[in-house]
């Protein structure tokens, strides 16, 4: 190689290295990092794991007989929910989480016990739940939701969002069902179909409380949009989040003969 061709090759390599890459993170829609809100630390969901406490009837939690919620269901989905409630009352939960088999998915990821982290970056927002090791990402780099032909069902779907001041607004589509192609939201057997679209607005309502308000649209399951609000309390500083291997310590085994879900104590002995 001549000195001239060698120098030309070096120059070409340098141009590839230094040329600015085109990426979503460089779009004008991105919020500058120094203007993003501080949602650092660990958080805990408030109010128990009944998904929609605003419409709850009956006293107790999601596993308590008689407790249910009242979303604006179509007749078909009200019938499904009634069947699931009957299974719940017999300790034969329709909830696949009993078997530790699949991720919680969205929107159930915002309805879990144990700790959370909410990671805010200029190009993406993460929900990290300690319970079951569930993770969700929301892209905030200016991209649009993919078309239906480019979307396939996943447990957390696909989400894109933007900032309106200190409020993160995102849309989620492409949700995958885990029972009859429906997504289960809590242990009452509350469900949404795979046609659901959810718009979430999340912001701090004070220094210690985050609020996520979801407007759920579902042409198969609902007669009108359904609004559900979840809140999260900031935990004291210095807490750790750990791996959560549900299958390694599953204290809710299913009896293969009866289909009933049992409850074991920490010593492995049967409680229920």
C-alpha cells in the first residue's frame, strides 16, 4: 500500500468513527436529563393488590371470598369474571401467577406487593418490580408506537411516552394474554383482552407519593374507558432490592388432583 492510499484509508476510518449516529435519542422530543423529575429510591404500592379499589365491593383482599371489582365489562366479560370469582372462592385460582410461570405483565406490574424502582432516563423509563423480577420499559426518545403489522403480543406490550412537565404520559398496546388470551390483573380473576390499549399518566403528587392513573380502552372487554389509579409510597433510604425466585420458594402449590391452591408456611407445612 502506498503512503497516499494508507492515509486515505485512515481518513475514511476516522470519518466512520466521528460521524454522528442517527438515533431516537437525538430527536427534539427528548426531555433534557437535567429537567427530568427525581423518582430515585425504592417505592411500595399503597392499598393492597385489589387492582381497582375504587370499584371494590366486599371487605378484604383479592383472595377473600365476596371481594370483587366492577369495571364497565361487556356481558361476555362479566360472565368470565363471575366464573373466575367462583374459582377464586374455591381456592382454584385462575391466576397463572400461582405457578410462578410467567411475568406479571402490564398493567399488573403496577399492582404487585414488595418493592419497586422507577428509573428515569432521557430516552427510556423503566419499572423494576422486586416481586417476581418483573421489568417494563417505556421509550421516551421520540419514536411512535409501531403499526399493528409490526406488533405482536408480549406480557408488558410495547410502550412509548413523552413528558408533559413533570408528568410522564405513555401508551401501551400489544398485550399478551395468559389465560384464554386474556391478561389477568389480580387474584380475583379480573381480566382484559388482548385488544386493550392503556394510556398512563404518572407523576409525583407530593415528595413521598407517586401516582399512576391508567385509562384502559378495550373494545372486546369494556363498554367504555375504565380509569384506575395506583399510588406508591417512597420507602426509607438505603433499602436493597433482591432477586425474587418465586419457583424456588413457591408456598402456593397447586394440588394436581383437585386444582386447589394450597398455602404453606415458611417451614413448608400446610396452612390452608
